[in-house]
């Protein structure tokens, strides 16, 4: 298991590699099912993780819902790789979930990540 500080650093470093092209948004089934709520897409989830880790967002039920509704179907990764970005988006979301999970157990909203 990766130490939490190392995992945070790795996750933030990888998220910053995203060029924000948003090609991953349209192929995401949860984005399509939500009728256009960007936080329900791969890009939106990466942004949620980035701002949670930087302390600009507080973890609440809505953020948790967005992070845990990712189906891990990898459609976002396929389009990301086809556009030359090559991010392992599903792995990043899983790593983000592993950082968030202990926070949920501690007390959710007001617990620091």
C-alpha cells in the first residue's frame, strides 16, 4: 500500500497532466445518464479529486456520489489514448477513492483529506 502523502503527490502530479480537452466527457456513460452534469464525467471526477486534495473543496455527499459512480468502463481512457494524452484515468479515480475512503469512515464532510 502506498503511503497517503505519496499517493496524494502522485495523484496530483498525474491529474495535472490532463490537457482539459474534455473528449472523455462525451463518452462517459454516467455523464450521458446524468444528462450533462460534468462532475459525473471522467474530467469532472479528476477535477473533484484535484480540488479535494488541494483543500479547495470539502468532501460531502455530492462529491462522494460523483467519485463512486464511476463504472470503471475505461471508455475515457480509450479516447484519452487516441488523442495522445495516455492518462490512466480509472486508476487515478481508484487511487482517489482510496484516499477518500478513510475520510468517509472518520466522519465525512468535516474530516480533512
